[in-house]
């Protein structure tokens, strides 16, 4: 095989073999050139390809087992409309009406004069109401599907919201996936809704509503269940001051290390008063948590013939210090803390003299136990911490008196220590500066000024 064949990439290699310009080689990648260009240094994250193996990754087809993992059951993808049926407006007809109105406004001289004098006021609330009536509520379905709410709450069944459910936490509105801190949800929110589509405008029958507030990701005992944070039933005439509070309000408590939790408000409508029985699961010894250990899908299947979902709004929340109070004061439990278990990094056999040279301190750190490295950092941290005084402020110029001579690896470690980066992040901003230390010693010397 000539030099040109060694440098060729695999697609061109197959073409040259077909044209007869190159003889087939059972191991075309067993060259030093391939080892140099494609096998990385020993600290790579993936396992290295041995140079005596034939590379066929670009021609390999997935096995049946791998294809079955990606296969999704069609029954799981089918969705049923479980909400109220309503006719979508004809957007083409609405667009023609808007174009005709725009043309009329262009011909109005008085409107032009008022616009120049800034006398025209745009009714923002009315515009928002029209947008939601035309297409806004359809976008709610797309947002809920994106966040997996229908999949986890209704087993892929879908309902189109017919009312604009408004939830406010002391000025912070709940929309469709926005982020609200847990400390801002300590008290129950103000809830009301608006029948934008006017479905029940001419209805004379008395209607009742029920509101359920659940945390889809907050059950630390059973990940298949939700946490029922609030349940209020038999609300009359849309007045949320009426009705029965079956489960009192509790702020969301996303556990530390679990990321953002989905918290959803679902509004149901029913014709008659219903005596709801909340089926909780006694999975723990804590009675306060058991009454909130809740499976939303089982609840809906139980009352699906009597209630219809008509409203939806949801937000995301993550851990803060207020969550600790919920576990300590309300549940009387220790706060659970979670960590993500990363896959172990692949490390080849340790070599005293590796083929690909690199800084020896980096190479040794890869083969040193992380607990041992962190132990040295924690010991340095405890030396500088004083419980009777606050942490010192960061130095304005931490590298001003750093020695420039010396080995490169030592200077790199000292720079990280001074800047508090990489493994030294937790150490407070204090370092032993020789310049400052000498100045302090001079100031503390007992001497008398000569006359």
C-alpha cells in the first residue's frame, strides 16, 4: 500500500477499490498514521480503538435489539381528545377581515392625525384576549406536549383548554412552563379563569369546578406517582373563595440536586357536586406525606364520567432554602439530597513513560482517587475558615506577586489556587502573599522614631 492509500479517508477508499485503482487491504487502518491521528492520549473518555482491529463503524448497521429499543408502541402514541369539543376559527377568514380593516384604517385621515398626536391607545388586554381566542390556546397544547404533561398526567390523552386559567403568586404569573422560585410560592396563589371562547355564555345550568395542583417530579418515594400540593373542589360560579378544600395548600418542594420540577394546575368542570375521595398511598411511615402521595391518572379514570378538564397552566421550580423548612417543619424529616452518578471515565493502563507526553501533574491526577484530591483541598479550606469572622473579600490582584520563575506545572497550580478555580473553588478568598506578610511584619516592629 502506497503513502497515498494510507492518507485516504474511508468513503474515497471504497470508490478507488471499485475503480480498480487500489487493491483491497483487509486492514487498511493498521498504520502508524492512523494511530497518530485517531488514537488520543490515555485520558480520553471513550475506549480507544486498537490499531490491530478493522474499523467498520461507518458501515455497521444497528442490530435487531438496538432497533427494538428505539421502537415505540403505536398504542402509546395514539391520543384521545378528552376535553370539550370546540370549533377552531377559520384563520383565512379572520385574516381577510383583518386585511379589510387595515385598508379602511389607511383611508381614515382622522386616525392618521390622532396617531401623530399620540392620542391612540391600544387595548392590550383585548388584543391578548383575541390572540388567545384565535391561536393562543392551541399553543398551550403544544407547550404541554413539549413538557410531557399529557403523557405523565393523562397517558398521552389530550384536551384543549377552553378557558384562560390565571394563577398569580403575589404578582408572579404562572404561564406555560415559565420558571418561578420555590421561595416565591410559600402562600396559596390567587386563581381565576376567563371563558374566552364563550362556550358557557348562554348556559343556564349551574356549573361546578375543581382545581388540582400537582408536582409531577417531586415524589421521592415513588417516581411513577405525583405529589398533590393542593386540591379544591365544588367551586361555584368561578368564585374560588367558595368550595371545599380537600387538601390544604403546600408549596412545591423540589429536592436538592433533582433540577427543575414541573408543577401543574388542572381545572375540571362538572355539573353536580361531587364528594371526592382522594386515594393516597401509604408508602411511608410519614402520614403527612402519605396523604399527598397521589396518582393523577388513577384519579382521572375514577371520575372521568363526571368531570371534564377545561383549563391548564404550569411552571417550573427548583430547590432553594425554603425547601429545607418544608422537610424539617412540615414533614419532620431529614432533607434528601441527590447527586448525579456520572459514568466512570475510561482510563487505559498506567504507563510510567506514556507515548503521548503531557504534563505529569495532569496525568497523575487522572489516576489518583478523587476523594484523596478533595481531602487535601478540604484540609486547606478548614485552615482558612474561622467561625467567628466572615470570609475575607476576594483579592483585587491575586497574581500580582506570583513568582514567574520555576516549573510550569507549579505556576499553573499556584494560579488556580490564587484565582480559586478548578479544584480550589470552595476555598475562601485568602492567600499567603509574601509581600503583604513582610509589610505587616514591618508595621508591627516595636521601634522609636529618631529625633
